[in-house]
């Protein structure tokens, strides 16, 4: 399952957030069946009021929850409820009778490179490091990295 998320257009007084979901159902008896959904959701632009990673994290989670998108918090909860972990939280095995999820979650986190944003990205990467079905990719926004002499 792949989920695309993006702020796509600006109207005079609000942003429209378009969420596109694409997934494929696989059956041994039949060929692949592909589905695609697209929804328009009115969302709030959240102002970053604090200067700490906790404020940044709270805004990102609130925004994702506002568009009905699962977050790393949901995956971490699933991981702790369904797996046996070592003393440092590392994956040992699935609990008896529990199958490993048959999907992968990919979180691409792109922010500017302020200390609060970088720490938030690093925290998410750290929390998800042992979850075998989760990949976290963190990048700095290159728009914010352009030298001022080029502007």
C-alpha cells in the first residue's frame, strides 16, 4: 500500500489537502486487482509556536491525524503489542500465533534543518529502528539550503 500526501493548492482563505491512496490486492487465484482513491480534505495550517522538537513532533502528528494518515506512533504501538523484543527493544520474533504484517510502512520526513526539526526526525528514526516493516527516510528541505548568495 502506498499513500501520497501533499498540500496541493491554495484557495483564497484555506489550503486543500489531497490524499491519494494506491494499493494492490494479491490473490493466488486471480491477477492483481489495483485500487486507487483520492480524497480532498480541508486541513488547518498549524503554526509552530514552540522552538523544541516536542512542539514540531506534536504539529506533525496532529497534521497527519487530521488527514486520517497513520503515524509512526501507530506502528510503534503495533510493534510492541505483536513482537517479542530484546532488552534494548530490538526485534527477536513475532509473538506466538501472530503473523508479521504483510505490508511495509515508509515514512519520508522532510523539514528544514533547524535543530528542533532535525531532532524530531532523528527521534522518529530512532523509535522505528527495530521495527522490521517500517522504513524511515529523513531529509532536509533543499529549498532552505540554497545559499543566500544565489537568491
